[in-house]
C-alpha cells in the first residue's frame, strides 16, 4: 500500500532541518499569522492519500478511498432535506477530548444547514457496555440517522445491526462494526488517513533520536478498533525503513488515563528507551506526565491535534503529531447522511488527508483543525517559534 512517497518524505526531513533556521530568520519580525517560513508551509501540504481503508464485506482488500469533495448539493436538494424534518443521534466512544468534540461540532453544524435536528449525543467514556446501552437508548428515539464510532467493533456489532434492522441509516466514524456491509447495513465510513498519520509521527520520532535506539508503542487494547490498528501498521511500515530504530515493547491501555501507569512500567523496564509513539494525543499527555515523574528525557510523538495537546507541542513535550482533521471529518459524515436521506449513493469509504504537525507549523495546523484562531495564550507559549 502506497502511503507517503520517498521524495515527499525527503522533502519533509529537509523542512525539519531548515525549521530552526527559518524560525530564527522570522523571529525578529514575528507576528502570527504573518511571515510564515517556507518550511512551515511545506509541512501543511498533505501527502498522497492511502488508496484503501478498512476491509469490509465486498471489499476484501479494503474499500477504495474517496475524497470528501465528491459530496455536493444543489439548492433543490437542500430544500428537500429541510422539508423532511429529519432527526439524528450521535453515539460517541468518548466526549472527553478535542477529537470527539470537533467531530460532533462538524456534524451538528453541517446538519443544521440541512434542517436536520440532533436529538441525542452520548458519551460512552471508553466503556463498550455503556456504548451499547447508549446505542439502544438512541435507537428507541427513532432518529432517521445515527452517527457513531464503535469502540469495540467486534463486541458491539450486534447492537449496530439492531439499528440497521430498525431502518436507521448508520454513518460510521473511523471504524466499521464487524460483518456489516456498506450500502446495505450502513451508509459509509469517514476516517483520516491513519496509516500516513502514524508514519509521519514515527519518522519524526526516529529523526529526533538520531534514527537509532530503542522506542516503545502505547495503544488501545481493543484490537478491532480499526483506525488505531491502522496506526500500528503505519508505524511498522515506517520502521521497515529505519533498521537502527528498535521497537522493544508494545503496551496497551483500556482508557486514556491508564496510559500513565503503562508508560511508567515501560520506561522502568527499558532504561535505554529513547522515545514512545502513542496512538493519540490524550494518552500521549499521560505519557509526558509519566516521563516527568521519572525524570526521563523521552521523545513523544502521537496522532491527533486539539487545543489542549497543542500546548504540549508548543512547550516541546510532544515533538510531532500526525493529525486527523476531525471537524472536516464531521462535515463529511453529515453530508454522507444527507446523501443517504436523499436516496443518493455514497462511497463506502471517505478519507481525509493527513495533517503533519511540529512546533514550526503548530498555529497553522491548529487553525486548520479547529477552524478557529489559535488562543492568544498558546501564541504566547510559542515565544515566536510557531507559525
């Protein structure tokens, strides 16, 4: 599977090497968002999309990736949606992080433009059993569509099949429940290019430890959580080109706050550990805290950027992030649902490009993710080093 071509990676590494010089040249006349150096602009250019997503019935090699740009509407179609007085429910795996909040914001704001009312938004707090009960409660409200990211796509499959059997249109976020067929059991799934996100973060980690030494990987315990599993695949693909970087341990957590203890155990067991790639930003913050407690100088990289994790990047505690664009994903998911309500065919897999983030392009990246200006307090923390 082609993810990032070597020429593109070489350009990124050159951009990284130029980052310090570019920042120094601009620092004398720094003013966000002016004077953005070329190296920061280069980081904002997305790599090529991975061609396939999750393997689902009918697509044994993975559903082909489709751009969100394919989802467009005429004024008459929008008027028809508004006249339908449709309703929607959102069943999340958590709401305690930037990623889910931005997803929900993108969905709800886009649905409002179609006159579709969100009647429920739930928070499973990373408990599969609670997500199942949340799903059952939302099904009972008989919405026309449900948006959801399955926490345990294997164990929760039967619950999602109940929603499909009830005639509710399902739009998945990141993961598809096991043994469900696109266009039949669900409308579509929208996800970031998670393999590319992980490849970028892994290569940045390697670069910052001199492309040599021991690293660890900390991830979610649920193996069927496809979008996180894809990040492990991306990491391993990157390591194939880094023979002197050794993955010495992979550890898992059930909920993000548990990553603190997992990281503590990993660093204690491996005194020569130089870096850790963490599946996403919320547990990565716990890894940073564990390293501080132990007095360890560990390079941490991760996936997913939000306002809280941006401060960690600004302070140099998280070195690089291969980020999703959750608001944009929410927009695409809402449009997929609207297409389905109009009786239009939707591509089985819609993929949003990787966003490559370091301290150098942090402010530009955060604005891209949140669709808002970066907080003044973050700009202050950056001390003229973020663009």
